C-alpha cells in the first residue's frame, strides 16, 4: 500500500511500501499516512491555513495543473 510522508515544510513524498517510508524519516518529518483515516488523525490539530498551504503546493503541478491557489 502506498505510504505518504509529510514534513514540516508541507512536502509530501509517496513511497510504494511502509518500510521505504520508515527508512526515509528524518528530523523534519512530521508523520506518515496510508489512508484518509490516518491523514485525518495526523492533521486533526492543524490550523486551516496549513491545509491551504498543502493545497497550494499542489496547484500548478502536473497532474494538478488545473488547480488554482487559494487564500485563507
């Protein structure tokens, strides 16, 4: 199952296996998730502005090139 790692700068990296994600963890890594439920738990205390920052990191990047940046 694909595992995603997010760091404190909102960079998200996808790994094919959990083991690869765990080996990647460094000091700036905030957490990892493999499902919507895990993502919800990880992000439960985030301020809404962080979700906007994560969204905007995707905006304009292929295949998300049709997304538009948002503001809080």
